[in-house]
C-alpha cells in the first residue's frame, strides 16, 4: 500500500495541464471492440483504471500499439471470446467498474458477452440494471445467477426499438449506444445521459460510420449500420481534475493557470466554484485563478444558506462534490453539500473533522460545512483514501494544512490522477511518495 507524506501550508504557483478525461477514456477504449479497423486514441491518461482496461482488451485479443505515452492504436481483429470464461478474466474485469462497457460492443459484434459484477469505488450502491434492461429491449437474452455473480447476455440479432431509460446512467447509456449502432433498424433512447463524455463517444462512433442524431440531448436516435470503420479520436481534458485544481488553488492561496481546459465542456463547474466566492478568469481556453487570502460563500437571494448539490448533466457532476466540500471548509460562510446519487461518498468527512474542519454530517447524503475563513488552519493528520475523489479531497486538505499529513491507500488516488504528486511538486508542493 502506497503512502503520501505531505508537508502542507505552501502556496503553489505556475501552470498545470489537465490529463485526458478518465471517464471518456474508459468508454472510447471499449468502443474499439466494435470494429476490426485500426482506431487511434489521443490524450489517454496514464492512470491505473485506464491501464487496467487496456490490459483487459489486450487479453481479449485487441492489438494495442503505444505510439506515445498518451497515444495508442487499437485493432480488435481476432477477439478471443473464450477468454471471458476464464478465472483470469473474472479477476481482471471485476477489478474495474469500466469493464462493464465491453458488454455492449461485444454483444453487438459477436452476439454474446459475459461480465462479472464490476468493481470500482465503494461509494454506495451502483446498480447495473439500466445496462441489461436496454440490451433486453434490443432483443438480447439475459442470464444471472445470484449464487454466481456473473452476467451473461446473448442475442442472435439485435433490433432497434424505443426505450425510456429508468435512470440517466452514463455508463448504461454508453453501453446501450454501442450495442445499438450495429442493431438492425432505428433505436430511440429517451432519458439518455448527455455528459460531454457521452457526446464524445457519439462523435467518435459517427466518425466510424455510425448514424446518431440528438447528440448533446437526452433523446438519441440511432440508425443501425452493417459495420464500422476506424478513426482517430482525441479525449477531452478531465473536468474533474480541472475542478480539483480550482479547489486546490483556493485552499492553498495559490496563483495557478490551468491550461487547455476545453472550457465550453465544463458546464456549470466554473460558476459553482464562483458561488463559493472563488475568483477565476477564463483566458482563451485557460482558467486563471489568482492567489486568494479569503473567499466568501454566497447565500441565496433571501439570505438562506447556499446549497450545492449534484445532478445529472447539465447539472453539477457528483465526482466534484468531495472537492467542493473540502474547499468550503476554509471559506467564509456556510454551505449545505447535498450528495444525492451515492450514499457513502460523504463518509470521509470524519477525517476533515479530525483536521479541525467544522462539518455536520446530517445524514449519508448531506453535510453542512461552516467555513473557517482561514482563521483556523486545518492541522496535519494521518488518514487513508477511501475512493478516488475523496482521496484527492484529502490531498487538497493536507496541502493546505499546517504541519505534516500522511495519506495511506494512495492507489485509490492513482486510479484517477496521473502522477499527481510530481505535477503538484513542480508547482511548489511538498509531497513524498513512500
């Protein structure tokens, strides 16, 4: 188990460039299974979750040629479907939640797919019903034995249909889209997720020859085609990492420029940080954050306490709620953080309370933060990262705190953030990896 030793209280300065988006990378890598043709993907983040998925598709028979650290070619010519029945496949695919998205492409192209119950963050119940309900709507047969947590889907032929998703699941929408692009006829998906990652997946599929209408909305029309060809695709910068850097700058009184952010794809993230009182300026496609001694949380018009909550896109992504919470601990004022989607994602606040933060955990979904306005600095402590997003929130807290902090289980942070210690040290942070 790896550990970060962080000497906090240092202001950072300089420019930092976000990595490629983890969530998009997982989708588009799975999409390479839809064709025999060569697909080149650029701006791939070098993080453990993405690398594990690349290893998984390689074991399935995809030829992967790394041209550069962030650029790779994929050729899914000879896929070994028997590998899905092996213990190694079970172990590999169960270790990463993104592996669930190989099912749609394999079902569409080969008529069958198998997957164990996926792994990932322990942040609450994350059901996969939406995926398989969509496949069954397209004509697939679904098998699941509760005594053996292994999902099986088969179909002689997928046919387009109308479906109204029971929830706007991002991975569920991606999986169903990838199955529908090779189905016969026209598929209508209502209540589809429409995050930038889904839009990017759709644009990639269109460049491969798919016919998709309604990209960017929650109503998609897909006309199935016989086959897809290759393409070159560039992954967007990671909006979660961009938000993490904004919160870090405010907490550590740092002057930072975040380069090449694809600002138009950030949605309400910048304005949500402004509600915490954080000054940030768009400069072309960059975001400039000045060093701030104080930042004050807004109230609603009637003077009541501000609420920041997650929502399906174009609402605020739930992946940033942990960062908003930790950033609020040093603001002036109070805010209610409402995490609607996952019931275990706020449980890391006990570690912030140990550091001196004033937080009331109302229930598994809501926490009230009383900002200290930096009058009382957080104190360094020993803690452990429970998941990717809480892990980076704790790292931000440690960088702003007085004294030394020790963060264990940093493998969780490495799952989503590429060499975060080296990149922040280059800006003036003091982080040692043990």
